[in-house]
């Protein structure tokens, strides 16, 4: 039986998908025939727009047991952003998807910090919003009686280097490699939870 995983995200997912294709890291390096990993990405995607995007159509088509979600970065720039509401909205949406599909486990990628770059000066609220968003995701997922198989990834090794491009947002080649292996480990670990 094939274990299906769907990685949903914005430009991070697109860039990671391109990196994997260039490095021939097909299927997240997992064995074809027992594992199948599909990547769906839409640049600029925001959490509030996910309910009308083609993401759920992809879920229905691919029928994953595990979804990995990489959203939030595009939502947290504004000083008027509500990180707690956004985290609750994302988890609620995935919970709704799980009631109408085969999803039995969800992994939420935390929003990574930004470095100096063209976006940093334009988005002074980003860092505090990011911290609150990530903490709220953790708090929600720790309430196992609500979502027993919803977890937040820990990318601790990502912060040991400056893995960003000059824009201060997107991962450079070293960062993409670390991100790939971090996600790969998380997918393998998640399978043991089911």
C-alpha cells in the first residue's frame, strides 16, 4: 500500500520543488512504490484565500494521508495582521479538509525568521507577528484532544546558518538543502505516528 503525502505551500514550496528537481531528490528521496509525495504551490498564497484556492481540489485528487502545510509568511507583513486568528483559521481549515478526505495527519511548517533585505524595512511588524503565529500553532496542536495528529515541525537546524538569499526572505541553496532534509525527516517520522 502506498503512503501518500501532499506538501502544500507558497513560493517556499515552489522553490523547494525546483531545488529537488535540479538535485534529483525525487519523491523526497523516499522509496517509490511505498511512498508518494506530491507538491502543490501557489506563489503569494494567503491563509484566508486557501478555502477558495485549488488546494482542496488537489487534496481530493491525490487523497493524501499526510499533509504538510507551509503558509503564513505572506500574511504576517502587515501591522494589522492578526497572527492568532490566522493560526486558528489555518488549523480549522485543515481540520475541515480532514473531515472530507483521507487526511489523518497534518504537519504545519513554522514561519521562518527573515534576515536583512528589502522586505525587512517594509515589514517592521513581521518578526513579532511571526513569533505569535508560530506559538499559537504550537499551542493549538498541543491540545491533542482537539487534533490528535496535528503537529508543528521544528526546524532548529535551519537557524544554525544564514540560509537566506539577499532578499532576506527566501532560502538560498544551503537553506533549501537543510529545509529538504528537515521536511524529509518529518515525513518519515509522521508515518510512524499513524
